[in-house]
C-alpha cells in the first residue's frame, strides 16, 4: 500500500470532545469518515468493491485503493475500538482492519475490470 495525503479537520464539541472528519473518498468522491473517541464511522467503504458496485458507472479501482489505505492507517494509528459501517452492524476495529486489508488485496486484483462509462 502506498502512502497518500489524508485531509481532515477537527470539530470541537466542547468539554474536550471533538469530531475528527476525514476526507476518504471511497464509494463516492465526497465520502468522509468520522471519528469520535474510540468510535470510527467508516461509511460505505466496505460495500465499494462488492459486485453491486464494482464496475458500475463512477466506480474506479485505482481511486478506491487510496481511501482503503487511508482508513486502514486511521484505524491502526488512532485508538479506534469500534468501526461503524453505513450498512450493517458495528464491528471490532481488529475485524475492520482485517476486512479492509483483504478488501485492498481484492480490489488490487481487479485490474482487468473495466469501469462502465458513457462511452
């Protein structure tokens, strides 16, 4: 996995609490992930390489590898205990890290899958 630039902003909530908002692209170019304490809201990134999305208009293998690496870095670097996906139940951060690592490898192997576009 290659290093990438990670854009983020802290939003103070008062009392020493704050939201960490990360621009992670992912299923769409405007996707974000949000951290608060040991919780990490990861949006739809776990769904992005699935057959319902892979190859669909706007899906881009190369553009998906970077946000997977970013989310993995955040989970590994912060004190994340629980990941909350946009679909399904919450998962332990270790399970999320393993799932994202496997997903990265799966997406990387999709180099022969063409993006469906208007042309």
